[in-house]
């Protein structure tokens, strides 16, 4: 069991503080988006759900309405901030060794988490083990090769960092501009669509939900983007009437649009 001592996301002096704070405040809206996407695939009643890397607990809270939900996070501070959600079981633990029996869960939530984790193959094997037959994983993660993320990295707010691996982010960025964060163990290394297919396709059938989330975004769903850059981009798109073009271009295929333009992948993975 590991407890993080340094908590940059609560530091009011951190350059990303306001953006991270806004993301935390929207945890319920983000949970509602997860619920909407999952409802496209299955009925969300009387299910056992694991929210893996649950953060503020908004998604666990939303899904606990008619289901049994376990909220797991490696960071004890985050779990303690979820105390208002008394109907959710909270577990402080690691995704590398999930403390649950095989075939325990109908759904696992992996919301903007996998890019922060190393030893991905072990985590995927663990998720596959604790899922019931035909169980599903909800997965969202930023796209490494999205033009939007190359211009404005979703974690650091800088250009081109989305293309770098963890060690290079440390060597070329943190070492020069964020020395206090050099020892962080949760530095994000973004994944491409090709990476996700390589990691998951032997264990799961993958379904993209790009079309659905683009429509939700342009209809004003607050649980999708919250940085000033992305919010400004959406306003400009609507102002110059590009929203219909985006909707018509969006698709759920594993092709050009999703490889190089879609900023965040929203997926449901069905256990094989």
C-alpha cells in the first residue's frame, strides 16, 4: 500500500491548479458522461462495479445509485476526500495486485487513469481476471497523436509533450521547469490508438464512442473538457459554424480521424 506524500494537485501555487481544480469540481458531470456511454451498451442495474483510480469519487457516486460500487485509489488523500459518499466501499490499493477474487465485477471504470500507470500488461491481466465473463471496461484516455494534444498537452498545457515518454518528460521538461515534480510516480505517458489495440485486443473487444461524445460535447456536456484552451476552441468552432462539420466527420472506426484528431478516446471494452 502506497501513500503519496507530495500532492501537487492541491498546491494553489501550481501553474495547473485552477485547471485541475475545475476538473475536480466537475467530477459528478464526468461521472454522468461515463453513465451515459455505458448505458449505450448495457443496463446499469444491480451490477458490481469497480472504479479503478477513482480520484474525487464522482463517477463512483453517480454509478452507486442502483449498483454496488467499490472505489479504489492508491492515494489515501483522494479516498478521504470521498467520505461524503457513505454508500461506496473505499479501498486503498494498487492496480497491480487487485485485492478481489476472480470474476467479481461486471464493470471496471478506468477513467483518465491508464496513461498514469506503468506495467500496463499486468494491470490489464488483473482487470481481465476480476471481471466476470462478458464483463466490460469503460476506458477514457487522451490520444498521444491528436493534433489538439500536440498543440496543448492535456496534463502540462505545453506543446509537443504529448509525444514524449515519461523519462523524456522528466529529462527535458520537469528537470528544467518543474524540478519539484521530478519524483512523481504518476507522470502521464499518453497512448496512441495503436498502443491501445496492442495492449487490449488479446483480452477484449474494443468499441469506440467518438461519435456520441462529439455530439455530447457540442451540446454542452461539461464532463468532457474543462481547460481554458479546449473551452475556447469549442466556442470558436461553434462561432464559425464548424460544429456540423465535426459531427459529420466523427466516427467510431479505427482510422485516420480517431488516430490523429480525436483528443480523447472514449471506449467500452468487452471481455473475451
